[in-house]
């Protein structure tokens, strides 16, 4: 399947994606894992259907009065389905039956005004609110700190899923925040258009989440990050509505859209987003290249980013990731071409693709790249949404597997990669579980690039604590290199402390002051981005 | 002269630019003006050298202690040279000898820390501060509201003019905020690099002003707006320092750089800016095209912006501007090719220029463009910094001439242009001074474009009030079309009211809250961007 014909799927609380596409581990992978000391956990995951939850500690009637009783639920299944996100610790907690972060109820408002009214009602009830869109946060963004509140409401935006407006002259589309990325792409393709946004969470994530968490997709080289695409936003707050976006760009003060983008639900609930759309490509070529080592490959990517032409998709795996080949479960651990694999993808008209491909081929060849042809490129393209499906069987087998990411300027990239690999390796080895640490570049800019790490090792008896220790070490390495604590996963609750260090106390104080204006009672995602202060 | 060999010039308080490049009006222009009822003003401009100013009403010693007595001045000439900016009302007021907005003193700190210390000292003295960089504001950004303060200090950043760091791997340069654009370009060219930022104010403007006011240059299609170039900022505030920019882009919360960009000195003083730089072009081609009418030309520009390839420079004059030919004083009012003139400029390597030019030529031809060759394109390029020099002799002759600009989405562009032309024409005709209204597109985006208007008519006896009335009508037209109140001039004090309408009361309250954190006493540019509230 390709990105425009994937189905919209409601995920199982702790199993990723479309049940029909779930996967098992190849034998080669199991053998390799045994060598890492991986043992199948003693306990099967807890059966969530057998669990109960306490009754909500607040009156649901005022909320039902806003959204209608049929759009409000305190049923255990609904609350469990809105518990936390998709980080490995989130999954491990659910597997262990830990429902401490479950919301007390789930409301599905049907309009922007209902969101505004719901927030006002929650403010009166002193109920904290977690805005919920695709639910794919991997940084604890769906586990706010409800201490001091009467309870927690998950505000699920799924009913705000309309294509509200399409301006084919300006090439903008206004999309409801609850629209799934898959659905947005399908509707736009019907009009010969594309959003071009394909994050790894594509099967689950939604437009509002892309905006609130500054998503970046696999085609960011060609289509930009999601925050580059946004030209307008509707924000519902307990104090009313903020509408932003009178022009593509302007000098009318600070760009307040960029204050809402990345605000992760703490300043308000994004209910609609106006995005720039593009003509759907009619031609697509994906191919792969081999570089002798990561440094040589990174230099080639930097050349493309700085002097062009840029492919639509541009990635480079390090030696370890190249040898593991995560994108193709069938070939996983089967060995690869050695060196470092780069993938280049070109989309557009036939003439655009031909011109960009010719220019990039010239540069990649001059940079020492060895062309591997279209087959491994197409293989990556077809396999690219499969990787998240691997995590579930790996966790079943007793593997701790998780990812993290960062971004820095080109001149600091190799130091950053070495520091994070060392931090993760040292921290997990010290716990008796030496890890495999894989890394790739998947987003490039003229001045820098992201680094995405995948870590796998045997689980200890307390894999959540085991990972937290490793993650803490990685965070410290990132901070010591002066890099950003996250490239596209977001801050959530997990990155709150290093984020505060990164931007400094005055910036956090400024954000708090903005929150105080828009959400004076502090009900919106308390403890996400910064300490709730209650 | 070209953009990299213009001299750094200190402008006369009300005469633009390099004295050696000042110009006079051609005879054809004077004849045309007479037909508009233009009469030479009865009074010559007041001789500023003969004016005195009251002594500062606060103690200068604590400020001298920070910057050194030699970098602090209360001399009339220095204070007059820092009075207001370069809007036509600003010039008319100075010509009339109105020094009511003159600062009480001018301080030139020599380091970021001195700026921090100076702000702390001003806070203690209850002295308002106007950050001053190139001084080229045309929106009243240098005339804050000092009511309630002991006085006003102009904080001139000219000594912060160093190339602080150059990272040739990441292609970033860290520049002192007081560095002039001309000097930045000269220093970068020595390294084979370019910033590529050439606003109309290029001869006077500075790096800090580009950032604080979200400047856009004539090559924005190729190099982006200034806010696109910024990857890092140092902000001095009365509460200390905010350092932003750990990566090109990230998901670490809101992009706070975009909160500082466009903040026009009300949140802090930008002391250094880290910008993305590019390889200097080795090839450059400018040419011109004729379109039958503005609609046809705009459709062609939209095609280039949405489907590419984009030239480095892309502009389109409407029929009126095409006939006047502002770029070439010698040919002004001499008639032109009729229809609408577009200028396309291509810069880069020879191969890049050839490829982009071929693609753009194909699209422009298909869109009905008639190629006029390189001569008019080169003529525009060589004349492009001359237009501001025309204003002084026009004012001398009794012409009211001023510009304003806006930006909207493509689908609303023609309605916006018609509404603004009508508003200006009606408002000035009603005052007995029917105007000439010229318009061009000079900045394009995938989803929209800017409109830049030049207005000329005979001065009445009170030309400041005359213009304010016309400007008010234009603002209302812009607001009624839902467009942004400014594309690149900024908000200042002139656009404060329509800006508040544009973003709405909650957004203004949020900005005030940020200011309250960073500048609790409200000393920084009070009344710029929003009402000072004192």
C-alpha cells in the first residue's frame, strides 16, 4: 500500500496500526536477539478488557449538556483507549495494566464552539483537559499532571474531521483538527492535490496533532515540515477564540502561528488548520545509494541541502542501521550492502523529477556515493510504515526497543551522534543490557540535520525504569552538545526538564504568562511543556 | 553600483542616503506634477542646525557609567539624528522643525552585557528606551510613547557591528545587530558567501532592524524573507538575556525565535542574529517581461510561485506603475512599453541560472508574457536603490509621496488591490488632491503575494493630516479584505490599531503578558506594536 490508500484505523490501546498489517519477527531476528540475552517476559500483557476504573469524581452533566450525552463517555474501554500515547514506556505500562493516567471521561465535541464551551465548562468544574487527536504522542504529551484538579477529561477531536474549505487558487485547504492524515491525503488527492506530509505515525496521527506538536514527515525535504505548511489556525481557549493567519507571511508583529504550533495543547485546542497544499505528483522515483561511511554520506546530504537540488525524500542510515535494515522485516538482520545506505526519492512532474534527479545524482556521485538502483529505494518506500509494527512483537519477545531524536547544526552533527550513541550504550551496558544503537538522518536543512536513534536491548525486570535511565543519559548528551532536545517528537512531559534548560527560565516564564492569559485556571494539559505550577 | 559595493552611509536626518547619489527631478516629471496641481511649498525646510532641545530630565551619569561618557550624548545634533524614521510624515515633521519625538540622549553600548546593564539602569531611572539600529522605520517604530517616563533614551546599536562567528560547514553567520546590511554583505562576499537580503532600505538598514521588523528583501523569492534566514537570536531584556536557536528547526515547543522576530523592540533588544548564509552567486541574469494586464501578470507569477521554478527576484508592476517607471528617474513619466512590466532575476551558478531561467521562461511565455530582454531587467537592477532618493526632491516640489504595503492570499489579491486603490483615490480626491496610485507585487509565496502601493499627489497645507486621512482609508480597505496590515514595513505606532483588530484582543493580551515578563516596567518602545497601557 502507498500513502494515499492506507485505511483510517483506530489502534488497539497497545498494538500499533491496522490489525491486518501486524507482523511477526523473522527467525533471523530472533536468533540475533538471543545473542543479546533477550528472554521472553514471564507474564503475558494484562487483559485490559478485564480492568475497571473508578467513577469520575466530577459531574458529567454540564459536559454532556455541551456535546450531547451520546458524545460523552465514562466507559472503561473508551477511557483506556485514551490512556497515554505510543512511547515504549506508555506501551509497557498498559501491558502491565497500569491505568493511572486514564482520563475520567472522553468527550467528542462536534464544532469549534462546542470546544470553546467545553473548555469553559471544564474550567468551572476544575477539570483538567487533555486535547486528543490521533493519540500518537511518544513523549508523554497525553499524560498531563492532574494533581489539584477534580479529574481529567480527554477532549477527542475526531468529529472535527471536515475539509472545511479548499481554495484552489491560493492552494490552501482548511482542515478540521481531528481529520486523520490519511483521510486528508485521500480527500486532497481526489482534487489532484497533496499535503505531502507522511510522518512515521501517519496511520494514526491527525491534523491537529501535526500542528500542536510540530510534526515532520518523511518527505520534509520536498514538502517541508508541517509547521512550514500552516498558514492559518483556529484556537479554542477557555477565554474564547484566537484566529490567526491573515496572509502567508507578514510583518504584522511576531508570527503568533509559530507560538501556537508546538504548544502541545497547553495554550488552547487547535480546532482547524489552514495548510498550503501542492499539486499531486504524477511521477515518483525512489532509489538508494551506498556511502563508505556515515561521514561521507552526511557530507553528501549536506551538499544537497545547501547547494541543491533537494530530493523529496532524503535519508541516510548509519553503518549499524544499514546492517539491520529495519525497513524490511523480511530482510532484517540479513545483512546489507555494508557501508551506509542513503535513500533518495523524487516526486513531481516527469520533467521536475528528471531535472532534480540528474542534479542530485551528479552531486551524490561526486561525493563518493555508489548507486544501488531503484529496487532498495522502492523497498524502503513500500516498507516505510511497517517499522512501528515491529515494536509489538519485539516487546512480546522481551526486547526493549525505543527511539529518540534530536537536531543540530551540520558542524556539530558527528559529535552529537557519537555522544548520544555513547550515552545510550554506556547507560544500558551498565544495567547489564548492552544495546544495539542505530541512527539515521531523515530531515535536512541548509544549516543542519536531525538524528534519529533506534535503541534495542534485552528488557530488565523493570524496563520502564531501565529506559528512563538510558533516556536521561541521552538527554544529557544532547544538552551538552547544545542540540535541540527534540526534532519532531515534541516536548510532552518526558522532555520538560531538558526543554526548560534549552530555552532558559525567562522563555519558560514568558510561555507561562501566555498560558495564564489564555487558560487562567491552567486546565489545559497541565505539566505538558513546563511544570504546571499548581 | 551593485549591492555589494554600496558604501555604508549615515543619512541626513531627512534626506535619504549617500549625498553623492542624491538626485533631482527630470523636467518631464515636473510637467506632469504641475498637471496634478502641485505647487512648491511656501517655506523651505527648517534649518535643523539652528534648533535647540531641552536638557534631559533625568540623570545621565548612571548611563554613562555603563557605556562610558564618550558613548553617551545629549547633543542636539545627535538627538535630532535619532528622531523618528523615514516615513513621509516623519520627514515632513522634521522639515517643519517638529522635534517633539527627539530622544533626550543617545547611548551606544559596546557589548551585549552593556545593553543588559543599560536597560537595567533605564528601568531604575524610569527612562523609556527606543532601540535604534539603521533608523529606517517607516511606521513610527522610532517614536514610542514616553508619557509617564522620565525621558527617552535612543539605544543605538552601531558599535555592535562585528561578524561574531562564521560557521562555513553549517553556513551560518552570527552578526552584531548594529551591523549595516551593506557591511554584512561585503564581509560575507569576501568569504564567497551572501546573505541575499536587499530591502529598499538596504543603504541604511541594519541586521537587528531586519530581525526586529521582519524585513523582506527584493530577492525574497530566491533567498527568502529575513525571518526565514534567522536560526538564532540574542535578546537583551531588563530581566537579563534570552538566547534562542539550538537548531535550524525543532519540535521543542513553540518557535520562540518567531516571537522575537517582529517584536520591534518591545520585548527586548536584539543584540546578535545568527543567519543562514549561502554561496555567493557567480552568474546573474535580469530580464523583463510585458503582460497585457495586471491579472495576466499576477497569474503568471502565481504559476511560478506554486509550480516553479522561482527566479531569485520576481516583481510585477501594475499598468500605472509601469507607465511611470519609478526605477529610472531619467525615464520617469517618459512612457513605457504599456501593459504591465514584470522583472525576473536569476542568481546562482551558471547551470542553476540556466535551468531556472529556462523553466520560468517556458511558464511565463505560456502565461502570455512577452519577453523584453535583459536591458530593462538590468536597468531595474541598477536603478533599484534610486527610488528612495526621488522622495526628497518630490517633497521639495510640494508633492505628497508615500508608500504602503499589504499581503494576502492569491484568491483575494485583485479585490484587495482594487479596494486599496479606491480607498486612496477617494480619500485624497475628497481633499482636493486626486492622486496617482501605483502598485506592484514584489514578494510571492505559494499561497499569496504582497502588494506595494506608491501614492503621489499635491500637498495640502497640512500634508501630515492629509496623508493620515488617506492612510486610514487604506487601512480600513485592507482590514475589510481580511489582509495583513503590513507585509514588511512592520507595525510601529502607525499600524497599532489595525494590527490589534487583525490578531484580536486575546493575542494582544498574550503579547502584553510576554512583555510584562521580560520588561516589567514597560520601558522598551512603549506604545509600539500595542498601546503602552501606562
